[in-house]
C-alpha cells in the first residue's frame, strides 16, 4: 500500500467515540495502511459528545466557510481537525451547529433516532467531498464505514459525477450488523431528489430502512467488505446479485493482510 492514497469516511472512530466494530475498524484499517507507507485521511462527524478540549480539536479556517444546500436550506460547513496520539494520523471532523451540536450521536436519551438523521447523512456526504476537493487530494480508494456515511458512494457518483479529482477513485463500503430499527425521515427521498439524484435511487430510499441504505451503498460501490460475522439476509442477497468483489468477514487479529490484498488485487486491479 506504499504511497497509495486512501480516504476513510466513517460515522464513528476510536478514540473519539466508544469502541464498536465500526469505530474500531475505522481506526485499525487506516493505522495499518499508515504503517505500510500509504497516505491516509479520515473523516467523521463532529458530534457534540466528542470532547474537543481533551482531543485537541481545532477549526481549520481555510477549509471552513462553505454553505451546503440541504433540502433548499443553506447550512454552513465547519471543518475541525485533530491528531490521534502516537499514530501521526489526522482526523477531519465535519461540523455544523444545527446538525451536530447536540450532546449525542444518532439517538436521543430514549434511544429514538433523531428525526433529521437523513439530513445529517446528506450533509456529511457532501461535506466530506467538498472538503477533499478543497484539499485537492485525489484518493485511490475511498473506504466507507457506518450507515451515516452510506450516502457518500451515491453522492460521489451522481451529484459529483463530473468532478475530475475522483475520476480514478474506487469506492469500498464495509457492511456491518450495526444498523437501526424502523426508518429514517419519510421525506428523505424527496430531499435527495432535490439534488437531482436519479429517480431509481430515490425509489429505493422511499422507505429509508437500514437495509435499503446499504443496498444503495452497495450499488454505487466498486467493492464490499463484510465487517460483521452476521449481516442481514436481505443485504446478503443483494450482495450476491450485485456481482461486486466481496471480502468476507475478518476479525481484528486477521484483517490486516486480507484487507491489503483485497485493496491491491480486487479494488485497484
């Protein structure tokens, strides 16, 4: 992986949030590539329950200041950055007071999904891509983790289809058994359609379940990694029908060589 550029986009990363399969692999995988001489960038949301002082986040003024249009509303994009101690790894945080100031990640104190998680997902996808454009950094691979990040493949290949910076970028999505019950906001498809995203996709997301979000991510990715031992059967069936390259589940002790080989032989071939 020496000198390869890999962009990691995740809904959660340790040490900034508690350890889960997603947050752990969103740290371990870039650390592995970093140790192999690859160039990496990590992006995640700046949730309000991340302690900015303890983790030494600071705003990057030259990257902030863009307004992203979400459902016909201008939403300011704020970019913050921090370094993971001892790893020499920079993490970029997508922030906005309306979407990410609350002291929680995806659910309220009763465990209910926030009603604007759909808009937060759209904002996150657009914010990551706009920031990478400002960095003028063309990734060889974009590796997506977690459902809040799952709109990125769609937006990259539809909304940003004419962006030359990503012409040769390959998208890998990791699928986890870490979703949600029920659906996101029932108007999600309308908000995506506002961005001139094609009708076939909007149709799939007319019922914005976890499984349907993952189906769309699969459809717009070049390769898939199974991140959990068990994933929903509906997603497995969709994967089988997609005929995309798939790497089966590997635990934290064995993933290193498997991921490297998959990147090299299946994604970048």
